[in-house]
């Protein structure tokens, strides 16, 4: 039964990330997360995000930091500038750490014409492979007219094989999980097994 609950939690939370209009919390009272989460956030560092950065960073702070993350979760943030660089990596512990992270996110200033998404996605995929618990990657990118939209290359598209996109005015967000295919299969098997019990 534990595998079923874990699988159901994974599907319901990941579905909540995929369908951005849904709340980030549990679907049922019994769906309380007991496992730590590793969240990887990639923020567009190019001018493609100019004009949409306040709304995008506000959403990221409200939805991801305040809505999903809790004490003990691990957060890594990359700025997809040219080249990609890590802005923050560490565990969250208390309201002060969340405020520090939100202040860092709100301080991002998009500039330049290039964003190294592939570099940030490869780094996130490497950390995801090493993580022991639940993992999610969120990519916030600009959609300003005149800039080539993300994904731009086959390599970037391949790294987004399992993703969901939500469009907003001047920006968009991708929820990505490199490992969702195998996890959904395991969760589906757990559901079948639970009926046999």
C-alpha cells in the first residue's frame, strides 16, 4: 500500500505542476508528502524575459517556493545566461531560508541575447540522476517578440521529452522530469498491485 500512496502522490503532484491552474498541495488529506523533494529551477537570463520578469519571478516565489517547497527540501537554481551558472544550491530550513531564496529570485535581471538552457538542463539532469527522492525541474523562460523561443535546438528539445508548458503574457514555464516515464510506469504497476491486495 505504501508504494501505491507514493506513486499516487508522485502522479498527483507532478500533474499539479503540469496543469498550472491546480493547487500545489495534496489532492486528498491522506496525500501528505513524507519524502524530501529536490527541485531544480532554471531561469532565463536573457532579454527574452524582459518585461515579463516581475510576473514570472512572483509566480516562481509564490507557486514553487511558498507553495511546494518545505523544510528539508533541496533547491538548486541556475541562471540560463551565456553560459549557464548556478545561483543557489542548498536545503531549505525555515522561513528565513525561503525569504533568502525569494530575494535572490526577485533580484534576477535579464540581459543579453543568449540563454544556455542546454547547459543548465544537463546540470539539472545530472543532479536529478543522483537524487534519492522526488525530483522536479521548472524552467522559466521569456517569450518576448523578436527572440528565438525555447527550445531552440534538437538537444534542448530532447532534454524536454517529458515536460508540460504553460504560457503567460511575456513568459512561459516548463515543468520537466527526465525520469517521469519510468516513475509513471512504476506508479501504474503499484496501482494494479494494490487491487490484488
